């Protein structure tokens, strides 16, 4: 199974993790994304960030 297909498969299944763990994982992921977005902006790569986002 391709990695992207596996991720979609896993994301669409009910997850046995407690809700508090899921919320923390999502929060941490959003935090990392925001940090990377700011890092790229500081390097003058805002357009690249947007382009990557559209590709995803």
C-alpha cells in the first residue's frame, strides 16, 4: 500500500487513542506547521510555503 493511501486509511478509521491525546497530537502538529511557516517566511520563501500547501 502506498504511504499516502495508508495515511488516509488510518486517518479515516476510528482511533482508540483517548480524545485528550488526539487533541494534543493535533495541537503539536499545528504548532510545528506554524513554526515552519514562520521559518520559511523569515527566509523569504512565503510563496514556496503556499505552493507546497496547495500541492498537499
